[in-house]
């Protein structure tokens, strides 16, 4: 006789395309035969963490579904071990969303579900977390005055002074104010000066005084539109830099909070400096939970828990905060929607923007995207009516738009990449008491080290790339794989000791400007100077408070920061963006230009932007200067339509990396042959295999195959038709490969 059993499907990290089935230990027999019990039973399993046997181990998994035996032999199913918690960790709406994401990005469900859990929960730690670790002065510590520390140890003294206020400090609070505090705190704990305590997840803190403005007409119109949204609606807030987009977000958030609902705000990787959170807290007069890469596992767990339980109402986070659970989410906001950091570039390659919109859709709530330089995708969606378009055309308050001009340097003498005209303008701006930003999107001292005798160049032996020379460490570094070596004493090819550093990076620019402007303080902000946790926040604060006269920065400085004293921006080496192989090259360059320019003149003094160029007549520059970003975007969208490129078509990129390039190519050729054998109704095209723009990285040869179709649905269907055969191909397990749906970079 056949017996009916219920089984649960669990999501387990690993390359499993379907959830794995496990048998439920005891009560399932009676439930399976009684339909009235089934839904209650389902609720008792769906979204729960379980520990399951897997190969010879046990693993943590999440139940994502139930089914009845569908022909799989029961003897092949292993029993589920145990539920881990007293309640589910994900609700059915979250699961629906995650399943949708797994399906759309062709990512194993286990990987997607695990992306929604903090690491401690993935590792099987208990769900309940009473608090986070904090540090506070001990009784012994109370007797230590700052004067007992060495007068020269400036950093130590500042930190000890701060700890003397008898508040308990968590690591994220310390990170927000100090860089390099960890070794000091560790030593003071060892010396018994500091005591370690468990503090609550949501520490009580005093909130700054509220600062708010009366909304102008455009701001008010934007707020009213979103407010009027019944259920789901996607809004694009296209507002020039400094037009008060954040003020619009805050006004909307306040209203949603008044209805007792929660809000999720996503910002770019770099945008989440403590200033942003502080501004939100000041306006809303309540704590805002921040979720970003500067937190430790315990703090992430806390943030996750606090939102899920509804103990806090606003979550401000970077890309992955998108997956956080909420008790009652009422509004989603994504600032700087064009920003590339919203696209995960490895592993599970999702777009946080697109997933956020999907999530809002499933929850039937409004979502607001903001930018001064919207992506072509979003502008197109606004034009076709899929998004509602909201515009802030002017800077808020008294601030004037920055004045942009091109500085033609053809034939001019350049010193370390800077023209005399640019240097002269910098002198003038500094003399008038302004702050100056020199933008150069390349870190290190020089991108190439060349032997003057024989022409040898330092190249990475693992990648298809030059090694960048770093002067402070006297090393050559690969910016793609992390390889580094001391600078050779003599040329490896000819033995000459005569090297030339070619080209400029921010380190070299800093050295040069230090000599040119000895009486001014200079602050360089790039990945090299902000490696320590907390140091970016520290430097941005210094820049904002005018502690430096000259700022040197890479694109890290382009995003959202507010430097009220900044009156002049000099942009170097933007021209390379005009000649990119990627069809999005010009779009990225235009966004960078407008965003960096937007840092100038946000205070009471007007701002100027000088773009040093060898291509002053280039149509992209001309258009940006004449018609601004809107004109550029209109032209670009027209060109894309003619070329049938996104957003007028949809793409999927198959990326392959292999030690043996022949295998990579053979695998992609096999996929292409499978694709071409599928009968398709709508136009579907496949290009490649071709070498990736960086042909080799970390010793692996990289190739790609591009699929393009006129609709998302036909692209997805096309891939689905071949997916099983691709995964079953003998080379599929021999090469590293991944799918990039809606790729942002080729
Ligand atoms: P964005 O997010 O568009 O860059 P912000 O919201 O940061 O712009 O606003 C830029 C500056 O203008 C901020 O200093 C802000 O306090 C101020 N501001 C915003 N809205 C108004 C307003 N309605 N009246 C006066 N000042 C405003
Ligand atoms: Zn040589
Ligand atoms: Zn390398």
C-alpha cells in the first residue's frame, strides 16, 4: 500500500537549482491525509530555519516550501533533523520575493535565501540576540586621566578623552568617529582600563536638534505625488545636485512613520557616512538603523532583528540591506539610482534597484528612485509611463548651479597633468578663501613604470594589466588581483636602473600640489587613504568642515557629499571616458562629471568647474555644457534606440573564466550552438564568444557570450530552453562560469 508523506523543500547554499526535499519526522502522516490540517501545518514550517543532514555533515537551511511525494522514492529522502528556532526567520512574502529573485537571476535559491540572513544566522547561531558588545571605562579606567598618556600620542589622547564620558561605545559608534581605534581599545581592555559589556541592539542616544526647511513648490509637488500613490507605484525623482531630494525623502518618510509603518532607504556604498544617518535622525527625531560594510556580524544581526521585530522604523543601508526583513514596510527609497554600486558584480549578480522595485511591487507599496543623473533605463521607463516622473529643476535655498567650462590644454605645458591655467585658477580660488577639489579617477602614484633604457613595463603576471607604482610603499601593485611586489632595483629585462613613472595617479598629484601650495593643507581621499574602518567618515568630515584647503579625490568623492566651502573643482583625465569600449562609457562619464561638478558651490559662494581636456570639441562635452544632462540623455537615448541597445533591448551575458582558454571558448561555443537550435518567435541575437575587455585576470582567461532580445520575457525563455543542457555539459563543471542578467559592465 502506498502511504502519503509530506515533505519540506529547503534552501541550502550550494549549486542546487531546485530546493532539496526532506522528509518530516513525525506528525506528517496524519496531516498528509487531512487537507484541513495542511495549511496550518505549512505555516508551521515555511520560513523556519532547520538543521538538515547533508552528505556526512549537518547544514543550516531554510524551509521554502512543502510538497507531497511526487514519485521520488521515500527511501532516498533523508529525514529533516531539527527546527532551530521558536519562530520562522522569513515570512511568506519574503520567500516569494526571494524565489522570484532566484528565478530571474538564475541563482540557486539557497544562495539567495542565505543572502537575506545575517552571517550569524547562516552559521546556526541563536536567533535571539540581546545586544552588541560595547566598551566603557572600568573603575580602574576612571582613575586614569588623559595626562597619563604620552603627550605625543595624539590619537590615543583623543580617543581616551572621548571614552571618558562614561558612555558605553559600540564598535559602529567608534567607527563613526575614529579610525584605527581597535588596537588601542584592545590594549586598554588588557590593561583593565576598559570593561566589555553587552549593550542593547538599539542604544539610546541623544538626537541632534531638528533641522528642516519649508519645501519649495517642486519639492512639495513631488511629495504630494508619491503620497497620492495607492499601493504600488514607482517614481523617478530627477533633481539636480543640491535640489533638496533628501528633503523630499525625509518629508515622505515622516508621513509613512506617522502611519506606523517602516521605511527602507538604500544609498550607494560610499554614501553612508555618519552625516547621512545623523541628518535623518535629526529630522525624524528617532534612531535610524544603519546597515553597511563597516559593521561587525553582531551589529548586522542586531540591525536585522530590530527591523524584523518592528523595534525601529527606518533602515538606511547599502545594496544588501535590500533583503532585510520588516515587520511592516510602507515605503522604499533608493538614492543615486544610477550608481553602479547597486549592482552586485560577482557571485549573485543582482541589481538592488530592480529588486527593490520588485519587492515594492509584491508588497504593494510605493518606491522612489532619486538621482541628478538618472540612468538611461530609468529615464526610458519614465518616458514610457512605467515610472512616474518627478522633477526638481533648481538648487534649493540660495545655492546657485555650478558654472562648467572646458579648459583646452592642447599644446599647453602640463606639470604632473595639470595645466598652468588650472594652477592659476586654483591659486585665485584659494586666495579668495575657497576650497578646491582636484578630481582624478586613478589612485596610486603612476599607472605605468617604464624602463627608460629598454622600454620594459611593469605588468601583472596574473592579469592582462599594468602594475601601478605606489610611491609611499615603493611597490608595484595590480589593482585587479591584488598582486604586489617591491619595485625592482634594476630593470628585469636589461639591468638598467633608470626607470620612468609614466602618467599620474592621486598620490603623485598630492606630492606635486604639496610643493606647489606649501601654505595650504591638502587632503587626499581615495581607496588607499581610507582603508582603515572609519577613516573615510573621518576624512569626509574634515573636508566638510573646511579643515583642508585642497581636496584630491577619486570617484569616492563624487557621491552625495556636501562640502559647503568648495568653490572650484578641477577635473583631470576625463577624456578617457569618451573612448570607452563599453556602450555605457559616455553615460558613466557624463554622470561622473555632473556628480563631481555638483559638489561645487553648495554653500553661499558660487561654484566653478574646470574640465581639462584635449577634446574640447567632442560632442559629448559640447552637449553636456550646452544642454546639461537632460540634453545629453535625450541624445543618448536616441542613439541607443537606433542601435537597438538597452534600454531598448535586454541583455544577458554568459561569463566564463578558465586556466585553459580553449576550454572557455569551447564551452561558450557549445552554449551558442544550443541557443541557435532553439526556435524563437521574437528577435533574439547572440554575439561571441569574445575575450572580456580584461582578457586575463588572476591567471584565468576570460571570455563572454552576449545574448540580446527585444523583451525580458523572450530573453528569459530563450535561456530557459537551453539551461538544463548547459548545466549538463561536461565543461560546465570544468570552467568557472556565471550568468549576468542585465549586465552593467561588459
Ligand atoms: P540633494 O539630496 O538633492 O543633493 P539636499 O536635500 O541635500 O539635496 O539639499 C541640498 C541643500 O539644500 C541642503 O543643505 C538642504 O538643507 C538645503 N535645502 C533642501 N531643501 C531646502 C528648502 N526647501 N529650502 C532651503 N534649503 C533647502
Ligand atoms: Zn630595461
Ligand atoms: Zn593582477
